């Protein structure tokens, strides 16, 4: 069952790309005592993710943070090297790029999908959630292809 409004974020460890290479970051470090807008997508460097989803958050990062969001986080079932390179490629300096390489978080929130038919293995569904102090306050999961309810503009309406 997918995570819902009112649920707590599952405890797990993700990765980010740091100056020394991949670094651990726990969900407690990301969400505890903070207002976080997390969006997740099927894969770094994929067309919809690179042309529509991440760019909307990059362009609107200042407005989102001005509305009281402490952290904007992008999560994908990719490794930290890929997420770090994609963040640089997309000028996503204001976005916390999270690698969920083993899909631990994605499975924990119940939003994985089987992309083996596309040669992609386990991937994350496209969604966005607003989380306050580890509790989901709002979640928008895309019903099909495209970037609509999980887009930055849609999530900004909830702030």
C-alpha cells in the first residue's frame, strides 16, 4: 500500500554525492524538524524527468523556499554518481539530489514500479509529497505518464 497523508516517512539511508564521493544521509536527517518538498521520478537523464520534472523545481526553487520549505529533494532509483552528475547537468544547486539505488525508500513508501520491460529494473513512480517533521502532509502521485500533479507548480499551490 502506498504512503498516504498522515503517514510517517520510513526510516532508511539514502545516498548523496559529496565532495569525497557518495555519502550516506538518513531520512531522519532529511525530514526531522523540517518542511520538505520531495519529488520522485523514474530516472535521471530520462526525457520527461530532464525536460519537465526537475527543471520546474530548479526554476521555482527560490519561490518554494520563500514559501517556507526548508529542503527541496529529488529522489530516483539511481546511484549517487548518476544523481550527482544529473544535478550538475541540470544546474540543480538548490535541490538535494537523493539516490535510492536499492529502492529501499521507494519500496518503503509503496511507490515502486517494475520497469524491466524497458530495461530499467525497479523504478520509482512519479510523485511529489510535502512532508513536515517526517509526516506526510500532502502527496500527489501521477496516474500515468506525464508531469502534472507532481510538477513544481502543482505542489506550490499546496504551500
